[in-house]
C-alpha cells in the first residue's frame, strides 16, 4: 500500500474537548489539577492514526515518534503526518490543537508537493478554532454551530433528553448551591449519590457523596464560587449498583440520516475510562430485543432536530438487578470506543479481536525511549506482526515519555490493542507485557 499523491482529509484533535466547551463563568467541582496528566492527554491525538487511509493526513501536537510510525507502516497503517511539533513554546501548552493549527503557517504543515485542494478537516471533537482553522487554510469544514455543540455536550442536555424520549429519569438538575443543599440532603437520606459537572468527563467532574460532611464541603466550595460571580449548574442522581458499562457509537450526516457504527463494553475505574472490549453476541441480542438500537436512532433524530450532526457516543449501563439504563449521557464527538472499533475493522480480515486499553506507569528512567519498549516487546515475542494469531499493538508513543525529566519520577501512559482470537491469548499478552514493564523499571499504576 503506497501513499496517495493527493490529500483528501486531515485528522487532528484535542481529547479534553470538554474544557474548551465549558463557559469560563461556570462553577466547578473541587478536584486536583495534575499537570502531568494534562500533558499526557494533550498528546493522545496520536490515536487518530486509526482513522487514516493512505490519502489522509494526521496532524498531531507533537511529531509522531519515528520508530512508532515505522512500526505502524509495517503492519499496514500508512498515512502522512507532520514532522515537527506544533507547540514549540511553553506558552502554547494550554492551547488546543485546533488553535495551534489556526496559528500555524500553511507552508509549515504542507507535505511536500502534495495537492491540498478541497481537503476536509475532521477533528476528534469540534471545538473553538475548528472553523477558524479551516477558513484560514482553505479546508472544507462540516460542523454545526459551536453553541449547539456546547449545548448537546452538557450533562443537563442528556438529562433533558431522557424526558423527551420518555425514559425513566432519576437525574435532577440543580442551578445553585442552595438547591444542591436541599436536593442533596434528600438524596443522602436514601443513600449515596453523584454530583456531575456539566462538562465532566472520564472520572473528572463526578463526585460520589456518601456523607453529610462531604456534601457540606461541596456546597461551601460551590457557594464561594457563586460569591465571585460564577453560576452553578450540576446534575445529581442516586448512585446505582451497576454491573456493566457499555456505549454505542453512531454518526448523523448533514441531512439527518444516522448510522450505528459500534457497540462496545467498557471497563471503568473510579468513573474513569480504562478499557473497551467486544460485547458477547448474546448481549447484543438482548439489547436488540430491548429496543436499545431503536432508542439510539430516536436519540439521533432528537439531536438533529436540535441542530447537531456528526459523531456521537452514548454511554449506557446495565444494573446488577438486570435493569437497563440506556442513556446515561451523550458525548457529541468521537470516542475511545470508536477508536477501538477502527482497530476491530483492521483486525477483522485476520479473524482476530482486540481490546483497547491503557497502562499508566511511573518511572525514574530519564533515558527511557519508546524504541526501548518497542524493541523489548519484539524480543519478548509479544509485539504484533501481520500474520500472527496474537500480539500487542502499541497505539501511542509520545504519551509514554512526554513527562520525562532527569532524576525525578515521572508519569507516562501507553495505549495498546491486545490482539488475539480468544480472551485467554489476550490475557497472556497482558501478563507478559507487565513482566516487560518490570524489566524496564516501569511501575504500573493501574
């Protein structure tokens, strides 16, 4: 497979899109800011190579690691990408990829003499500067109005959607610390409950309240922000005893037609995403009989009526008592599970399956290079090569070393696809990778 001489589409993205949708005057829930984690998330855009064909380009905040890109080409992923960092200065670290792209000179990312007319820009999520970057560089940009995008990505919108679809709804919207105190006290008498930030995502912005003292601290924290002129809006709901998290990915075109792309089961830890894996056929059949997929089509219709089109991921769950909660929240963007689906399509011709997961690590090895991990995986016989029945595909490289610093412990992360025909083979790969981490003096945190 050779690279095309004409670029048709550019992929790029910022994975913490929620922070760029959020109103700066909206009160926040308390939480620690982890600068190392923020830097890791900033280079997760490497994962978007999974959407690229030879006629498409991936533009990332940091240039992709050469060894990583060469390995991906060897197993069939061929695409163009930038060979330089877009955020060269410290002051640019807080800027989104779309803002960096907007501010980047055209000739800096044009790739050789490739034709760049009528190129479509496809972001992971449509955030501010998406349209501006497209207009500056002459890209085709098909996204809804930004205010619509902001609205449909709020937790309050998801709560209101349950009412519109006539679904059981235990979620409540509170708009002031006084309301939070009143509603929270009532819920706490029945048991633990969650407070959800309007733009919370993957473990950030979800607080479990299980005592009056914790509730009072949250109320005081919120009230102090309101005194400074901020406004509050949260969703609160009883904590449910769930058995399974899963999600459905679909896309709505500009004419309102929707298409279901994927269904994935999820493993979450403390509300944070950890792994996507393929559901059993019996589970998919159960959802079909329960009318789940028809409900997803109805959700798509409502989103389109409100002016939204594009990618959507709906989070759902099944409780331990068997009850289905089909709509937990709507994420109007691409998702980790959609990336997992892209890998499913890649593996399908080989009749293989893969689980998408990540490993958080800490290390003091300032000399660690991604190629050290890649070489170690190959020598251990766990690096996936075409034609093998099992192996591990490293999906990111910069996430591993972005925080590397001399003489100090630092955090890293590696996203992988655990490939195998059977779950037992994938579990074996997991165990062997953990052994390799130990050999490289990498301590796994999750």
